[in-house]
C-alpha cells in the first residue's frame, strides 16, 4: 500500500500518513458509520435521555416551541417531540434492518437458484419483472389496505418490493461467478452442487449483497415514513417518524418543530446508511479501492 | 517408455461433443479418439478452439448442459464407460480417479477460501477424512509439491501466493487422491518460462513416483517435446495426426503439423546477411466455423497442398508408419521445414 512511498521518510511519518490515507480514503464510511452509531445509540438510550413518555398527553403544555424542558418542543397534544423522535427511531431502525435482512435472505436464495438453474431463472425472473413493474410504494399501500396494520405487516409490505431487486443483483453476480475457473475446478474434484453454491459461489457474491442490503435498509426507513405519512403504515398510536410528521403536518405553520426534528432525523439516518453502504462498497471492492 | 501392451488408463473412443448455438449445432469434438496408459504422457496439440479442452471436459462430463451435450462415443476409465455412470458415481470419479489442472492458476483457486480449505476439500470428499486429518494430508501434499513452510501456507489465501506457487497448489489438489489420470489443460501457459520448467519438472517427478497417466493439453510444442511420449494433433474438433513424439518432430505427415512446427520460434537459428532471423512462418487463414463443417478435409482452405479431391472427400485416418497415423490425402508430401 503506502509502504513504498512512505518508507524513506521514517516510521512515525509513514504511520501518520497511513492513518491519514485511511481516513481520507474511507471518509464516507467513517462519517456514515459515526452518524449511524450516534442515531442508534440515541434511539436505544431514549429512556436515559428524556424523562417523558412518548405517548403521554399533556394538554396544558401543547404546541410549546423548543425550551429547557422540552428540547424539541411539544405537539398539539402536548407530547414531547424529543421522546417521540427518539422512540420513533427505534421503530424506523427495526423496520429498516428487518426489511434489509428479510429481503437480503429471500432475494439471495432466489438469485442463487435463478443464476444456477435455467428453469428457476425463467420462472423467477418473470415474476420479478412483474413485481418490479409496480412502484414499490403503490404495492405497499395496496397491501396495507388489505390487512390490519401492524409493524410486521409494514415490514412484509416493504420487503416484498425489495426482494426482486436483490434477487436480480444476486442472479447477475452468480452468472458471472459460476463461469469462473475456480468453480469449474471445484466441480472437477467432485464437489456436490449444494456445496458448490454455498461454499464456493455465495462467499464471492457476498460483497454486493451486503452493499445492496444497506441500500434496502435506507429505502425501507424512508418507505416506512411514507406509509406512516399516508396513514397506511404503522398504527398511528405508535410513534414512528412517518406518523409524527403526519400528525404534525396540519400544524406546520404554527409549530414547525413537530415535523422538523423527526424529518431531520429521518434525513440523517437515510444519509448515514447510504454513506455507510458506499463506504463498505469502496472498502470491499478491491477494483475500486486500488484506483487510489 | 511404458510397455505397449499395458491396458490404457483412459481411453477416449470416437467421442463427439456438440453445442447447440443460435447459429446451429457446433460440433466441437467430432469422433475424437485417444488413449493414455499408466506412466505415459500424451500431448494434445492444436490451436485455440480446436476442441482440446472440450474433449478433456467431456471425459469428466463437465460440459455445461445445455448448451453442450455429448452426442456419442465412449470414455473408458480402465475399461469402465464413464458416459454410462450415474451422476453420483461420476462425482466419485472426478478428483479421485481423474483429476484436472487448469490453465490459469490465478483464477483456478477460489479467492475467498484459504489454501488449506481448498486442498482439504478433496480429502474430505473422497477419502472420508475429518477436517483435521484432511488438513494434515493437505500439508503433506504441499510438501510433495515442494512448497516450504506448509502450515503457514495452509492459512493463506490465493492472492498471497505467486503464480507458480498457485499452480503447485493446484497440482497438490489434483494429486491428493493419487488419480489414475491427470489432465493438465495448458498448465504452464500462464506462467513465465523459468516457472514453466519447474512445474514441468515437478509433474515428471510426481508421475514417476505415482504412475499417473498424464494428458498434457497444450499449444506449446516445446512442452510436448519435453514431456510427452506420444502426441495427438487436433484440428477443428478432429484428430488429424498421432505419432510418437520423435517421429512427429522429425517427419510430420500432415501439412497442418508441418505448419505448426514451422511456426514455432527457434532459439539457435542461422541469421541472414543483415543479421535478421527468418520471420516466423504462419498458417494463413483461420479455423473454419464448427457449425457448418466442410464436406472434405477441414484444413483444405488453409492447406498449400489442397486440391479438388481434398475439398470433396474427408481423408481417413491411416497408419502411414508404425504408430504414426495421419488424416491427409497428401500425407508426407509437404516439403521439409526450412529450419536450421
């Protein structure tokens, strides 16, 4: 790496320089990772940060602007926006991570089969084409209107439109990897097909899957907020960012802080996850990393 | 030199492999036959795309199906027809009785698995070894292929090894189960010359100690002359000449073989008055498309001796001298190569 260039100038310098290089090369991963860790920590530590119950009504202190007691102000029922935002972060994270894991697992399985077997390819890719023709938000809204809303249903409604994207990506990666000599070499020593898939092909496909999963996570956080805002997401009594913004939209002119803070948190979280995804891609994809 | 009476370890008999393409059926291997005995090395020579590798992959039944399929013939491993075996039995043959080494050691090892995992896999597959004893066996195999510091190497990943090292690892994997037949598909093409010589020496040494039959696929006539006892020359999916290595180099019968020999560079060669070496000879033209084979001799369009008869009737493979077969209407009529 930097060894050859930095060696003559001494150890301390080369070390500092190497550290500087890592920071400059992986700035996105550091900023994104730090921001996301901070947001996760805030959400998890919500009871330690704020004494208020996110759903407790306090009509006397309604629509208060940010102040010493209520740092982010209160809404039209006097509920503390800071508590609601932090607790809402838990929901968003849970939905985002669950949807990323679920669509990652299901999509990878479908993609592996589609990449390896022609019959599976023909069937699954046609279904995928069909699903991708429908905008994910419409698909999710349509699903939500059919069943009683709940967190699990929201996760399923977000996962289904994401599965085809992951499946297609994995399929395309598998199509490349299965032609590599090392796969042929493994087959030439009598390796069984399941082992070939899981042991030889899947690990080589992992990088794009991980990166794609972070993007799914970010878009799931956003989609959850959309659904909440449209009133078809998580039940309104549960504070999620979408729900808080939805509740506050009628008071925007009176009390902008109701939508401002959860909105800012939403933006920051989506941005940090995306930055982390970009950073991880640069870190793991040697072809991109070696260019510097 | 092996005894001529010994039964062949591997015999490929009239093998035909086709690929269904959009332009029609491409017959990549057309009635190919050759055999190799224990302790013997047979060189398979021919230019790119002439079916050398497809023949070998067909023998292991590793042709991707579809689009490929084996349309006919037999592949006999010590008399047993591999084309009749079930898939489970075939897996027992791969890596166990027949092993293969591939051309590019940079891509034939899985980049995300350690060397140890990759060598141990074959021992666990075919010898029923536990992970630990398979790793012990892997270390032993690394010693056999002269890689020092085996325990540390087992922990390393392919990118930490040089090309020659990786090819040694591939040889270690291929020979773990002491196969009857080793198919080496251009094992030295991707390596530089000094490493090539080391790898070839290693193969010879291991063949002497294990008695493995080697099928050496190459387009490097130098490798063939060093390694092989017999040579099979392929053109457009067919065998056009087969001879003991000495006979082939001294008196090639087929015009294509003559062309191949003329096209190989020579180190010690007389120079002309200006001090320049003779320019390398070439065989003009390209291999005809396999989807639409010519009615007559497939080499006719590129052959200096071709005449009307060659274009109409395919020449049969005839034994012109003892052990020396050629498929040409004008076998042996090519003027001798103007070499030093």
